[in-house]
């Protein structure tokens, strides 16, 4: 199972009806890190246009260094792709299609 993390209630509502995924409303990096410690190793983070990109890029990179088994996928606006070029990502603009494409990529 893949867990999607978003701080947007609107995005949460858009994708929580898709089968085989869990969506968590996460507003802090600490909540996301705690979930990984719980044993969730396949995650997708929704990066919103207002997300502080450099801060999150550094945080996600540090997660990968600390948890080398972790698989992180991102859904993000096209204008933020440059900040996250080291991560596997799909466009946020067509959310449902990107979620379905991601699920097919990871064979869930």
C-alpha cells in the first residue's frame, strides 16, 4: 500500500476514493517522519504551489539518507520540478490521472 501525504483538505477529498491507497492529512515534517518510523516505506508527498520547496527538498533528501529503503514519489506543480529533480515525480495538475499512473508504475 502507498500512503499519500497532503496538507490540502481539497486534495485529500479528491483522491481518498481511489482504491488501494491511504491518504493522510499531514501538515508537518515531523508527522511525515513519524509515519516512516512506524514502518511505511512507500510514500507519495503532494507538493502544493505554496509549499516551501527548498525546505522540503532538503527534508526529503535527509529522509532518503536516513532511510535508504524508503521510496518517495512526489506529485508537484510543474513550476516546482526544478527543486525536486532528484525525486521521482508526476504533475499535480491532473491529480487523479497522476495517482493512477503512479499506481501502475509501482504495480499496486
